[in-house]
C-alpha cells in the first residue's frame, strides 16, 4: 500500500504541474498609461462681504451670511482643468442701519491650476493641495426692498482653494474668492444706483466645503503625481524582473520565462519550463514511463483503487487564503485530480467537504466552509462533471490544529473529498 501511495503521490505532483500550466502565464511587466479620475463635484458655503457699491448709510455685517456655491470640475491633466459653477449670495443690513434685503446669483466658467502638482507638493505631503481658479461669467442682482426687476451684470472672478484630502473620494476645502462686476447698475443693497464706472461692484466670498471625486480609478488628478507613479511602476518592474530571475523549481528555466515554475525535480522540461508530455494526458512522460513499468497499462491496473484511497484518505485537497472562498491557484490540481477520477469512473459520485480555521464566529465559519465547497463544486461542474454527482457539505471549523499557529491554520482552510 505504501508503494501505491508513493507512486500516486508522484502522479498527483504531475497533476499539480499540469494545473499550474493552466493558471500561470509568463508575467511581462509593463508601464501603463496614467490612470486617474478627472471629474469632481464641489459644494461649499460660507460668508460674503460686498466692499463697493453700497448706498451711503447702508451696510452689511463684516462677516455677512449667506454664501453658497455648487460647481462641476474637469481636469485635463493633474495640473490644469476647467470648472463651471453657480454661486448664491444674500445681503442684509447689519445692526443700527436701514433695513434691506437683496440677492446675487452668478454662473462662472473658470480655468483651474493645480498649484500642488505644479509645485510638486507630493515630495512633502499627500494630503494638502491648493487650486487657483479664475474666469468670467454673468450675474443677476435682485432686491426685495429696493429696485424692481433684475440687474444683469458681467463679472470676472479669481480665487484660491485649499484642500485637505480625507480619502480618495472626498476632500475638505476652504476657498477665498474675489468677484469684480462690470456695468453694475444698482448697489448691492438695491437702494441706489452705482456710478457710471466700468467696474463698480466688488464682492468677496469665504467658504468651506467638500469636493467629491467621481470615476472608477483609485486617485483623482488633484492627487496624482505622474513622476511619482512613473517611479513606482519602474520600481515594481525592477522588483518583478529580480523575482522573475529566480528559478524556483531548479529546472534551469528562470521563473520569468517558466510557464510551470513548480515542475517535479528531475523531470525533463522544454525551453518554457514545461514538463514534457507528448501525449498531452497531463502526466509527464518520465512519470508515465515509471507507472507503466510499475503497474502496466499506464498504471490502470492499480490507479483506480489507489486513487480512490488517496482521495478518501485526505491526500487530495484544495486550499484557500484567509477569509477567502476562492481556491488558490496552486491547489487547483486537487480539483483536476478529482475531475479526472470522476470522468474515468462515471458511476462514482463525490462529497465536497468544506472547512475553515477557528478565527471568527462559528456561524460565519460554517457559512464560509459552505462557500468554499460550492466554489470547488462550480469548478468541477465547469470542467464537465454533472452537478448531480457532487454533494456539498459544510463542516465548518477544523479544530484539530493550534489556532494560534498561522502555518497550521493554512492547512485546515481547505476542501477535501469523499468518493463513493
């Protein structure tokens, strides 16, 4: 029996090599084009201060509420962009001055310069930024206590926005903006007319708010440094090359070019590191020759019973990473082993039994063990095994190992099989 298990263990290793061929491809590191989000929505509110064109005797508070602003911004690249925004300001008298109430609504098209990226802020911070913005727009002034109708005005606008990045999706902002009106006919209080100067109204806004970044990429252009990303990708490429030059299975082919970096020691390989299997049956020719000599007829005289003993004895397993229901690539050979056995024995069926380690709640771990078994069942079904021949069992936590040992817990995060 020991000889049989040793022989079939070699066969199982061959299946592992074959599975690696299916799941592993030669990695060719590349430097991708910059990928960052470009759209954002800006929302803020605060105070205003009209500094010119108020009727004598009328005044607002030094810090006068209320100001609000809503904008949509698009960045062409990490340094330059454009935004369209709408602002609203309300003016009221301060204490001990005549009553008045008026409103100022504007829309502006502005260019945006990301000063943080232009000055390479990323060399000392990844959370602080500054945007400069400026442009032109149109405004409307109305009054509840003064003139009738609307005063339509053109304006220029310029400002600075400080940024504190809260996450890749949200930034806290503080903005200071100045607006200069052209051909403003009525004072901000609405109680008197302006002079005939071309530029009359001057309005200051101070506000705080939030910027919401839109898009599928990880970072927005506000925080994307092309130089830093380029260096990071080059470092990754060098690391990949260094790793790829290792010859894990000592077959003479570096992992970088090796399609099977886990071939059985001593088995002949081709220039791509693949075990030579001329008849494409999943068993390296050298192992197949050994089995023929040992059992005859490609080992079929002993393989079926021995393989069944191997499966039911717990020698064939599929393993999982912590808290994962996706089989590790290296252990897919266990599924392949079961699939080939069931295909060669159409009258047989199998229980697929899932386990978890003891980390976490018992109910959660039982559910996780079921998900692991279901995942393996789906692989077998997709490989051509009828679902009616596969029965899922969730055995939950395996308490047979020391739960404080990371290595031991890796052994019990598995799916095993019982054929019948």
